[in-house]
C-alpha cells in the first residue's frame, strides 16, 4: 500500500514534468524556433500564446520579435571634398526570419557584429562619396545668410543686406542609398535580418576642424562688427556734412532776404530825399548850400589850419566896413 | 483522535489528526488569500492596463479596480497613457520647481550641430509626447525611450542641417520645431511605436560657447553705430535750430535797418521842407545868417587860423607846413 502510493506520486510528478516540457509560452515580444537535437525543425513560431513541442527531444530557442536598436560608433570619415567628420548613425532592425537568423548568427550578439560590419561599411562608402554640404543639407532650397554690405552711405540705415547661399544637399538620398545597399547585402547573405531604418544622428567636425570653424565664425563676426562701426562713423560724418550744408543754405538765404529788405529801404529813402530836395531850382540850390555848410562843420576840426584871405566874404569887414 | 507519524527528513514527528487538519486549513487559507491578492489590481487615473494571457494579448483595462487570473496566467503591464512624457536635449533639469534648477553639465554633444552653411549652432530643445497606443508601445519596439531620443536628434539635425546659421538663429525657429516634429512623427510611425509627438520646442538657440562673445561684439557694434548716428543727429538738430534763429535775427535786423532808413529819410525830408519854406520867405537874409552861423562854429573849432590880407602875395613859400617839428 505504501509503495503503491509512492508510485502514484511519482507518476503524477512525471506527468506534470511531461506537460511542462511539452508546452511553451511566447509573449507578444517573442518569437521562437524549435530544434531537435540541435537541428531546427518546422517553421519559426511568431504568434504569442501557448505552443506545443515534443518534450525532452525538442528545444525552444526564443528570439525577440520587436524592432531592435543598433547604435553605430561615431566613425571618422573623410568626405569627397576631403573634410574629416565624425558620423554617428543609428539603425532600427528586426529579426525577420528567426530560422535564417539562427542558422547564420546563432545569437543576437553575433547578429549585432554582422550588422556593425554591414552598416559601418555602407555608411563609410556613401559618406566618402559625397561632399560635406551634400551630407549636411537635405534640399536645394537657397539659404538666407546675413551679411553687412560695404558701407553704402547713400542708402538708408538698413545696411544689413540679405544674401542667399545656394548649396544643394542630398542627405535623404544618401541615407536611402545606405539603407538600400545594406538591404541588398542582407538579402544576398540571407541573415534573417531586416533593416527597418537608418538615420544619421550626428555629424561633427573633428576637434581640429571645429576649432577652425569657430575661428572663421569669430573673424566673420568681427568683420561684421567693424562694418557696423564704420557705417556708424560714416553716417555720423554724413550727418555733420549735411549740417554744414544746411547751415550755409539757411544763412545765405537770410542774407539774401536781408539785402533785399535793405535795398528796398535804401531805394525808398532815395525817393523820399529826391522828392524833398528836387522840387525846384531853388530847393536844389538851397540843399546844396545847406549841405555844404554842414560839411564845413563836420570836416573842419581843431587840427585844421585855416588860411583865409581877407577878401573872403566872411572876413570882408575885417579891413573895412564897406 | 489517533496520533499520526509524519516523517520529515530523518526525524519523525507525531502529530494528531486535528493538528494536521489545522495545518491544511491554514495552508489553504494562505493560498486563497494570496490568490485573491494576486487577482485584484488597480489602474490609476492616467494609466491603461494591458493584460497578456499566457503571453498573448488579452485585453486593455482602464482606470479602476480589476480582476485577472493569478499565478502568472495573466500578466499585467501598466502604461501611463494620459501623461506628457518629456525628453530634454542639450540640457537637463536637475530639480523642477518654482525656480527650476538646471544641471550645470554641458551637453554640447547633443546641442552642437552643423548648419547648412557649415557653421555650428547650439540648439537646445525639448520633445513632449504621449503614448497613444499602449499595445504598440509595449510590444513593437525594444528600447522605446532610447529610440525616441535617437530619432529626435536625427530629426533636429536633419532640419537644422538644411538651414543657414542665420535662419536657425532668427527667422526659422518656429518652422524648425514644426518640421522636426513632423519628421519625428513620421519616423516613429514607421516603427509603429504608438506614440504621438505633442510638441517639439526650441528652448535655446545660440552661437556655441567659444564664439558667443563675438556675436555679442556684433550687438555692441550695432549699439555703437546707433549711438554715433544718434549723437550726430543730436548735434545736427541743435546746430540747425541755432542757425535758423540766427537767420531770423539777420532778417529782423535788416527790417530794423529798413525802418530806420526810411524814417530818417522822411525826417530829413520834413526838416528840409520846413527850413526851405522859411528860407523861401526871406531868401538872402536867411542864407547870410546860415552862412555866418556856420562860419562861427567852424572858426571856434579851429585852433590855428592864418589870415592873409588880400594885398600880400606869395606868402606860401614861408609857411611852415610841417608844423611844430620845424618850429622847435
């Protein structure tokens, strides 16, 4: 009776072990392949849920079903126009065929190293085949760059002119070409990997070039600053010149008016004198007489020596009363 | 009640059947309590719960109290769907608050980027997103937030790389944010990540540290330009106002002269007329009188007078014309 019980218990344990060994659960993020003595059998299982296998003989290898990350190491690549830049890319990929993936890679880790080789190589090839502006830009839309034009003092103060820079870019095309070439290679190699997307994350100058770029930017700014100052000084001179001109204009106009007024007044005076003195021969004579006498008074003073003859009318009575 | 022997390891313990019963009851009770505890779960206000039954998607549950199958049959994943997730680029918030403190670390790796005219701009920005489909978010992509960050950086650099430094710094800021948002949304939809990019916002866009000063220099130069022009205009206005006054003075003076001149002429004329009228009444006498009066005043003024009789001839040679010097 006791041995019977133990036997029953053993059987139960065996049954449970059998059931556990013959089912496996995949969740929504997983897929799996079944191997029999190390050899894959059947199609990969991609549906989530409970699945069955032959216990103890078949093994389940679980892979990720999701989109997986790949982050490239920044690599220094010379561009076609010989600029050394660091390109940092990332890609997103998935195990599209778990069976093929298992056969060629065994594990995710090996898959990553394959991807490293393929993606880094493809990125390097495409980047080296394009100029830096093509890599950085993505369209041929003209860009607006601000520059201070040479001081043009005749124009108004809006001295900052807009300039357009036209460098066509091809970033999207480059990325597309990389993805295309990687996809082709992946298909040829039948790695069970699908590259969903590749993006250029960062493009950086190497330290030496970066310093040069900063120097260029600084000198550019200094040049612009100097131009602003020069324009300011020039404008100042222009205003001062205008001031001198305006001043002369105003003063000469005033002088002209003043002279006109004076002239009219003088003419008026001449007329008044004329009317008064010129009415008859007597008046003319009297004026001459009066004016002459006046002249004596004003022109003869204490320093004058007068030599008078006694036959002068004024002295006629000095010698005689007649 | 009969005693029972239970063998545990090498030792045997005697337990009464009533004790055995009690142990079984307690064990069962514990199992039931644990099962109930495992079966209930709550979903918070801004969350969704996703239930996988035997690994397979079963249902999505909403805020409130819910039941699930215990013992690992149902697995619960909670996702904060009604929540604005935020990612920062180029800077980090160390402690948000009334006066938010930002990390002093530099993240120039993230924020320095090439512009279309091959300059370098320092762009710091944030991305806000919501999880719009928790199932997609949970099960389609591994490394969700890493993916969002990587795509955000690629998007921003893609958009900034197509614009000149000038455009990035000034005119195109809003456009850049919108385009980067579009780019992100499109790329993440391609991955079927189930997120909705709510906002891309540029926080700081500036020249990078090493060249920052030279840009301030330009601003200073602009100020100097303005100052020079303003000063000159001020001098101009001041001087022109003064000169306009001077011009008025000149004209007024001329007017004064004119009035003076005509008045004097009129006065002189009237004086002459009056005297003339009297003169005409007694012509000879008046003439005589005027002459003599004049001579009188003239003679008074003159110190040296020489009178020569009309009979004297050729006096002139002896006359000391050079004055006092010879007289000494």
